[in-house]
């Protein structure tokens, strides 16, 4: 079945296209703030593993501000020191040492998905927009209660 055939039109304040780390974090934050949000992803299933598995202290602080840090620390592996070797400006190499938590991307996204679900939001799969139409009416675009865009089949 084509992706467009399973898609539905809806009136939401925010449509998020893509349920990767940034998409699920954004959807979760908006749902927690009471925003009417919809998140769609063209992948048929969530990520099981991932490439972005290290979480640095500042990111942990952000997750704690959403009430998600405790679960991350409980499920993740705490690394008290990791060394990363990078090219230096002088042409050699330099070492950067950081403390971090590691947890695979699929598990990190699951933390957001569970939180979103508690706020009535889930990722709709597999859906991809075919086009989006924005109103040309200046009045409608300036009206905070209007929905000036729609998905066109």
C-alpha cells in the first residue's frame, strides 16, 4: 500500500516529519507543553539500535528538565572518562576527555516515545507527506487560531 494511501489529514498546531532523535525530543517537549502535535515517520518501525549512543552531561541535564534523566541514568552505562582524539589546529592530534552516559539510540528514543505516549502522542508509521499547501491569505497566516496549512493528497 502506498504511503500516501494510509496518511490522513488532521488539524494540528505542529506537524513533525521524522521520528529520529530530534523529532521525538521535539514532539515530547511540545506534548508536555500541551501543544496539539502530530509526528509521522516514513520508516515502518522504530530504530532498534543506533549510531548516536553517547550522551554528554549537558544533554543529561536537558533530559532531567523533562523528567527523563533518571530513567536514562538507570538504563544507560555511565562512563566516568572517555577520550576522543581529534585533529588539532596545529596539524597534530589532541585529546578531549569527557564524562558521559552511553545508551543505544533505540533505547534513548524509547524513553521519549514512552513519555509522549503518556501525553497522548505516538509516532504514526509508515507515513510520508506527499505535499503541504500553505495558505496565501495574509489574514489567515496572522491568525493564531487558524490552521493555514494542509496536506494535499
